[in-house]
């Protein structure tokens, strides 16, 4: 199945370093365990340690530094409003005052903690899962016993994200070829609405053709799964070290 243009999720062709030699099921399990652990880390020091672990993992996985940092910046940008407002809404010792409102130290620490947790989770996901591709990740999901319907829904959703992006790029090129420039004028908003409407119509038409093509090739509602191989010595070694690292983070958080 084609992966489309969902490059924001996967680094296609960049499955390098030690992660490429690990079992896909183990990589997915390690990510799930790390993401589940992050909310349990209550202290800022323990979250910083988790971020350091995630950054070391990204370095060992040989992720491209520049593009990875750009994507992290985009992700953190979605939290900007929360990070700015949270210090002024949480009670506690005053850090500074801005006009009639006061920022508290607990709010500032909570904002930093949230940002660091998001960055750590993103780095671990990128380091362990980004090189798998959509089919590899779906195989890992099936290998961990997730429902077949959920695995199929993931693959189809990923495919349709790529279709939406392809159609959007085609429509944008067509509009720019006609000298259109986005603006806040009534004409600009009307054109934007027409763009979104046409995008949905074309995406629905392409998804219908995709469904027909799959049925013509004998698709019965369940994707063919890859054969699962036994875990190697390297897999068990990584699982042991990763478990120890997560346990140390949890114990360090409780001791702080």
C-alpha cells in the first residue's frame, strides 16, 4: 500500500542505526510504554531525564537533526497558547506580574513540563517508529494482538491522508497558475471555501475509486499480514535495557 505524502509521520528510507535491527513489535511496545510512563513523571527533573533519554535514542537512530528539530518546533507551536496562559491561571508563588495578572512558578513549571513531555514523546516515536512505514507499523500492531479492524482502519486512514494532501497540492498549483494569492478579502475567503469544498469532493471520488480497485483485486476486508519472526538476542537486550531505563525514570520521579 502506498504511503502517500504523510511525511510528517514517517521518515521513509531513514530506518538506520540500531532501531532498524529491532523487531517492529518490540519498537511499538517500547514507544507505548514510554508514552504511558510520561504522565506519571511528576517532577521537572525526571521529565528532563526522559527528554535526555529520548534525545540519545534519536541520535543513535541517526535521525536527521535539522528536519527533526523543525517538526518538533511545529508540534510545540500547537501548545503555544497553553504555555502562555497556564502560568497566569494556576495559583501559587508569584514569579512576575504583567499588568493586572500575575504568573506563578507552579504554572511556569507545569508549562515547561508539558512541553518537555511532548518533545520527549515525539523524539521516541520518531526514533523507533518513523522508519517502519505504514505497513511495517500495521504489521507490528497486528503482531501485538490489536484487532484486525483497527489495523485496517489505520492503513486506510494513513492512505487517505496521503490522498487528501495530493489533491490539496494539485488544487493549490492550479490556483497559483491562475495568479491567485490568498488574502483576507471577501474574494479570498470565498476562494478558500471553494478550495475546501472541492478538496472534499475530489478526495471522496478518489477514495471510491480506491475501494473499487481493492475489491477488484479480491480484497475481503482483511489485509494480508507479514509473518512474525521470533525475537533475537538484540531484541531481548534492548527490552531489558529499556525496561530498566523506564523503571529508573519512575523511581527517580517518586524520589524527587
